[in-house]
């Protein structure tokens, strides 16, 4: 087992997308989605919580998705599991704030990663998606760093229980 003596920040990022409607989802796919997207984050945090409580300090950043904020066709199971992360984040922040632990969530939009390759490798689909985003483009992984650093740093010490989008304006597009 790996031991970590001095944990200050936990950045939780896990994701599995079940493509298809909720009606078409099997119990196995539902369970797998929630185990990977929600339970794994819970378990990581629970593993390190004693160290953060002992220090009376720390930052937990849970990566969700803009899909947690609005239903997307064919992404119902994914959206629902990512929405569960938002409530997990808020409950953790409420419970642990008095212990000096801040907990926040970042909801990225369309970011060019291996995870989203099926979308950006299809030029027709990518063009359609980019037209719907006010910034007119998909995001880059490095564009998530600034927000994560703020939430992890002392500059973000009064920020807890927040849900922050980094989506090129996707959520304001009508």
C-alpha cells in the first residue's frame, strides 16, 4: 500500500459515459456508471479524510461536468451520475467546513481529451458542437488548471460548496 504523509489537495477526476437513454440502460450499466463516476470519488476522499481532519485544512476538488447541470439526450445516466457528484460536493462542504476543509466542484464543458475523442474526431459533429458554444471552440485541458489552482490555493479559502463551470459559455448558449 502507498502511504502519503502530507495531503493538502485531492483532485477527484473519474468518468465513464453510458451512451443511450435511461430507458435503455441496464442495471449493470447503471451500477458501473455510478461506481466509477461517484463511488470511486467517495472512496478516495474517505481514504484521505482522516489526514485532512487531523490537519484541520485541505481542499477537495471534484470534477463533474456541465452535463450535471442540464439533461443531454443520450447522456442521461452520465448526467445523473455527475449530478450526484455535485450533491456529494455540497454535502461534504457543509459537513467539513468547520474542520477547515473546503470542497468544490468543477464542471468542464467540451474539453479535448481522450475521454471526448469520439466527439472531436468526428469533424461534422465537432463543427456542430463548436457552433453551439459562444467561444466557438472546444476547450483545452490546460485551461482547467487555473480554476483548479484557485480552488486548491489559499486564495480560494473562502470558496466552498461551489459549482464552477469552465465551458466556453456552453451553459449560457440557448
